[in-house]
């Protein structure tokens, strides 16, 4: 990489009308992360020193997301939506600082890679004053067309402005642009709004540069990288592309997937080696799965840490703050939230473990519930090492069960259980040995009252 400095300007002030959403377009998620977060991750990966994010008025949420992803980013407001060139100029103060390269990236092009951003910078480093990314989409409708003269890019014609000849060009504008810093402001200031939409088009920078005898070039990339998201259908296509990428990367990194096309990952999902993922598993944001763990079919994980060699599911639900120790087992229909499961501990069928801790080697029987909520606040349940909780027990938090203690099945535990003790919190069983004999000595019921009962029932139904 060259030693040239770079300012990345991310445009995110568009209204995104075509999404028909109350949520700003760039905050719609792909693989569990906002479009803007994907773009800013690429920006960071491209080694840019400075970043500016241009947002619309009243876009606090977009500004917050920008700062969360890239604390050094400066946020600029484009007061009126007057086109992509006008949006770039909203960051005039940042451009004026004089970076060697200016990179313009659209917030609605979330599949872009850091490598492509680097390639664009490379072109500026060599000779050109402007470099753009072209691609050949299956359906070019809506994209600007790249008008070439040999190796020189002489114009970008917007779909709405193009004549029939230009519209037949299959090389389209991916939307990214690199400008040589020393001429960037001069070029941008010369762009006018004499066009169909009455907007200042960033794409006109090419014609302006041509008129200044400055060279513009086009590089090419795959459609998958520069898909612009304007509609929900395009959002779904981008999600599918991103999922294919994430699965491929996981397989490459040593994960076994029985049916990769049915596993759904988040951009930040982390896998160790020899992890096995059975069919139909969903990973929401914030999951870490260590070596040798097995995630069985139909499990749903979000914000969970699964330790080495642990086993999850089938049909398990791990919610944020679930932390499973090495070789632990969380079985079918078990839900875990904000709780640590110790090494080698087991949680069986239909248990709910919320807010607390299960010690190493402890066993949580089927149907056990951590009653963590009293209607107002959440409380913790702590289960000691090697403890055994009988099936269908209710542990009413806050409560502690000591090491190696034993809780009888069907107990409702409201008081702490000392280490090694047996706790029984249930009604005592009563066996009435003469019950059948007593029944036989009674007269069987006559038919009359049965009929009366039937009539009554019918009446209430009406
Ligand atoms: C744009 C390009 C087109 C290219 C396509 C690639 C222009 C004029 N056209 O078209 O050549 O093929 O992207 O996807 O650049 N924005 C603002 N403020 C504005 C207008 C737009 O911040 O006033 C932002 C939007 O939030 C978006 C980006 O700029 O992130 C692109 O705007 P959009 O309206 O989506 O442009 P396209 O019509 O898709
Ligand atoms: Ca767009």
C-alpha cells in the first residue's frame, strides 16, 4: 500500500423511499449488521486515515451507528437531498484538509470489500484523477452507464438521462469513486444540476474532469460486490450473497456444515476448528463457537459463547449472555439467557436457565425452570458444582444451591440449599390403599341424572 493519505466519504443521506420503511435505509441489517456497518468495516479494512459520514437531517440513529462502528468518523449533515455530488460537498471541511486520495462510497452498497477500495486508490496512485468501479449487472435498470473511449472513461450517463445507444451499454457504475485529493474540490464545485432530476450528480465528475484534461478510468468487479440496495427485494438478494460468503469462509476455516445452505450466520460469528453445524441453525449477532463444539439442528443462538467441545440442541435457544463451558451439554428445547453453564454441566429437555450460574459438572433435570423474574426485577440463581436438580423443579430466584446438593424432582425451591444437602420442596405423596375397595361398595350412578347433565351442557353451549 502506498503512503498516500486517504479520506473516505460515506454517503448515507438518501431517504430510501423505495424501501417503504420507517427505518433509514442504511440501518437495515444484512447478516445481523446494518448496511452502514458493513460499509464502514470495508472502509476500516482499506486503511483510510480519516472518514466522513454524510447523513440527512434528523438522522441521529444513522450518526450514532457511524460513531459506534468508527469512533474517529466525522459526521456531516446534508441539509437538503440535492444529489450525490451535493452530499459529498457536505463534507467540504474534511476534503479541504487535503488528503491525497478521496474515496466516495455509498451507504447502500454494503457488499463492497476492502480490497476493491484499495484497488481504486491504487488507480489514483498511478496516473488517474478519477477512478470508478464498473460491473456488468444482469439487469442494468437504474444504474449509470460507463461511456468509454478506449481505456479512458469519458462520461457516466444516468439511466434517466441515457439515450438508446448509451442505455445498451452493459458496463454500469458501481457507485464508488476515488478522486485525486488535490483536484477533488475543483471538480466537485464545477458540477451543475442541469439534468432530468435537477440534482447534482457525482457521476458528472467524470465529464468535468475530461473537460479539465484530467484522466478518468474504470476498474471492473463482480455484481455481487456492488449491488445497490434500493428495495426490499435487493436487500434479500444481498442477504443471500452475504450468507454464501460467510458460509464459504466458515467451511474454508474448518467448520463442518451438513447443509450449508440452511445455516444462517452473522457477519461477526466466530468459529473455532472442527465445529459441526447441523441443518437449520441460525446465528444472530455476537456468537463465538469454540473448537469441536456441535450445534445440532434447529438451534437459534444470539450473543452466545459456546465452549470447546460443547453440544447444543437440537432445538436449543441460546440468548445473549449464554456462556457454555467446555464439554457442557444444552439439550433439546432448552433456553439459556445471561447464564454461565460450567464445564461438563448438563441441561436437559425443556429447561429454562435465565440469569445465573450452573457449576461445573452440575446436572439440570428436564423441565427445570429458573424463575428469574418477579414481575418487577430479575434475580439470579446459582447452582454449585456437581449439584443435581431433579426434573420439573422451579428455582425461585434469588436462590443458591450449594456444591453437590440434590434437589428432589418437582420441588419449588425458595430457600438456599446448603452444599451436599437434599432439598425437597413439594407436597408429600399419599397412597390410599383401600381406595378401590371403597369405590366398589358405592352404588353406581343412575341414568337419569346423567341425561339431565347432558341437557344442561347443551344449553350453556347455545
Ligand atoms: C447511484 C449512481 C449510479 C450508480 C448507482 C450504483 C449517481 C448520480 N448515480 O444511483 O450511477 O449506478 O448509484 O448503485 O450517483 N445520497 C445522499 N444524498 C443525496 C442523494 C444520495 O446522501 O442527495 C446517498 C444515498 O443515501 C445513497 C447514495 O448516495 O447511499 C446513492 O444514492 P441513490 O439515490 O441510491 O443513487 P442511485 O439512483 O442508486
Ligand atoms: Ca442506490
